[in-house]
C-alpha cells in the first residue's frame, strides 16, 4: 500500500514537472513534505541552482505548534527570503502532493508574505 502511494505521487510529480519550469526571474517554489518536517526552496531550473530555501528543520524554529501552523510559517519565511533577493513571482510545484493541509498552508503563507503564483 505504501509503495503504491509513493508510485502514485511520483507519477503526479513527473506530470507536474513537464509543465512547471523555473527561471531566474520566475523560479519554481518546490515543496517537500516528510512526516516530521516541511521544506520549501526556490529553484532556477535553467542553471540548476537553489536561490533560497526554508524549512522546519532550521535552527531556532518553533516546533511547539501544529504542523499546519509550522508550514504556514515556512511559507512566510520563504516569501521574506525571496523579497530580499528581489523575487516576486514564482511557479508553485507541489511535487505530487495534494493541495491540502500542510501544502496548502505553506502556499497561503507564501501568498501572505508577498509571493504571487
């Protein structure tokens, strides 16, 4: 069952990645969600480099709240870091995860922080 779930997510991820390509002016906001943590990074696919990143595994991150609240904070953090390097527009890559729960909270946090997608 678990392997079927992973295979299904990978298929969806490949289907999304066929159309979503990040550039220096409009990078891809990539999300990775594990059972404990959530990670977000801005990726320029043309050069293959990460422009900014944020996650719940960083030092000094408050883990006393719910995972959904943590994801929203990560979204706001990535938006702040994007603003510092002058990025306003991004393409959202949910990496095959459903737009629900922590992924949705991260996206809404990024929008509140000023990112447009």
